C-alpha cells in the first residue's frame, strides 16, 4: 500500500504552477494509497507573515485542496501546526543533519540571497520538511521539480538515522511528473512560476478572475519567431504555454502543435485563455461551494486527529531508538 504525503505553504495565493505541479497529482494519487495532504503553516513562518493573513490563507489552501478535487473521505487534510509531532521530530532530526548539507540547498540560497538578516528557521526548513515526510512512513511524495533536492536530503537523513539507530524510518521516493513539473513565469520563462515572486504578471492564481489572467497570457513573453513548436530550451515561453494548455485541456502537446501549425502566437494565447476560463472557472465554483468555515474546520479537526495517531507512533519509535526516556 502506498503512503502518500505532501504539503503546500500558505505563503501566498496558489498559482496554476502549484496546481499543475503538485495538487493535480494529489487528486490522482488519493485513489492509489493512503494520502496525507498538509498545509505547512510552520514552514510559511520562515519568512515574515502577517498573522491575520496567515490564518486566512491556511484555511484557504485547505479549501482549495477541496475545490481542486481532494476528497476528505479518501485523503487526510490537516494543518501542520495542529500536529505537534512535526516540530518535535524536526528537532530530533536536526541532531542527525549536517550544516554542510543544508548549505547546499538551492531554495535556501535563493531565498536568503541579498538579505542582510535571515532567520534560522529558513536555514533549517528542509529538516522540518524531512520530519513532515518521515513521520508518516511515507513511500511517495508528489511535488514539483523544485523540491527534488529537499527529498533527496530527506532520504539522506533517513538513511543516516537508520544506519545509526536501526531500521526505524521508511525511505521515501519523490513523485515528480515528467511533464509539467516546472511551470515557468509568464513574464520570464527562464524562472519558475512562484506564488511569492514580486512580479504579479509572472503568475496566474487559481482563484484569479478571467479579466486579470487574460492580460497576463496575452502579454506572456514568447520569442521573435512565429512558429509554434515544443522546445523548452530554445523556445521556453511558447513551450510553457503549450504545457499549461496541454495539461488543463488534457490534450497531448503533439496534437496542439499539429492543431496550431502555421498559426500565430496570438491565436494560441486566445484559445488558452478560453481553456483557463473553463477549467479555473470550475475550480472557482467549487471553491465557493466549500465556503462553510465551520465544516472546513471540522474536516481539519478530523484530519489532525487521524494524522496525529500515525505521527505519534513514529515519533515514539524514533525516541526509543535515540535513547530518550518514555514511561511505559
Ligand atoms: P513560494 O513562492 O512561497 O516558495 P511556491 O509557489 O514555490 O511558493 P510551494 O508552496 O513552495 O510553492 O509549493 C507547493 C508545491 O507546488 C510544491 O510541490 C512545489 O514543487 C510545487 N510548485 C511550485 N511552483 C511550481 C511550478 N512553477 N511548477 C510546478 N510545480 C510547482
Ligand atoms: N518545501 C515545500 C513544502 C513542503 C513539503 C513538505 C512538500 C513542506 N513540507 C513535505 C512535500 C512534503 C515547498 O516549498 N514546496
């Protein structure tokens, strides 16, 4: 039986990159095993957050999981801070992690670059992520391409732990799609689309109205040619639009390339806007249907209880292995 775990930070409004790279996989995988989908609010605290905004966003991400098709009867949905074992295992794993390996993390390097003061939490962030995953005896972690390095670190930490203390932790596998694992920024297709990037024109939010995303698609950076071809190296802008189109419309890229042969970029962009209007429109409608906050809190409460039971058992195994005293 597969055990699936993944998380999304409530650090901004979810983008179509988050949807295509991660959440779409969450929905597919919930039918293939025992899935835990977490809103990693403790991770969001690694950079400054407005407290009221953070509270609002944390619930909103959970509501978006539901709107995108995560079914609380199949998967466990919860907030990271509701299961204290995450923070606790995070500490224990810090004591088997090396500063040398954290120094190599590219997300840390990117997020701390040019800042005069960086919180310790941003540095130890990947160890907390390892704790998230390892607490659930996870076998598969569906994520976008940018998280590969963090999962490799998680595997290294778990293998080291098992080498020192015995066979305690399950070694997880990243589940990264071959296609769509890295949706690029619309205004700069050399960079990944990110919910916390400064430029608004770089991303499309899942909850964004068509009048806002239409402009962003029409202005999306392409190239000086006028040939629609899938070539991420030489034509990153057009290839990114083709990827987004293909994944939302569920049509292979090759078919799109055939369909648009000899046509201009403008036609492709206009049609993509229509596809997004349809697909995001449906998610947005479902989002409103799940707006009952009391019901949402019930789902999160139930989720936390279920998650805690699994997490507590793993944490006890870890504590016993490390030599911490527990009363019988
Ligand atoms: P931030 O900008 O705050 O770092 P983010 O947009 O990168 O956020 P995360 O919360 O870090 O999003 O990621 C949630 C999930 O979405 C992760 O599995 C991540 O790999 C995936 N993801 C994020 N951006 C993209 C993208 N552009 N393409 C594909 N997957 C993505
Ligand atoms: N680091 C991830 C979010 C994250 C996560 C996790 C993903 C935190 N804990 C556990 C998968 C599994 C990110 O920035 N996208």
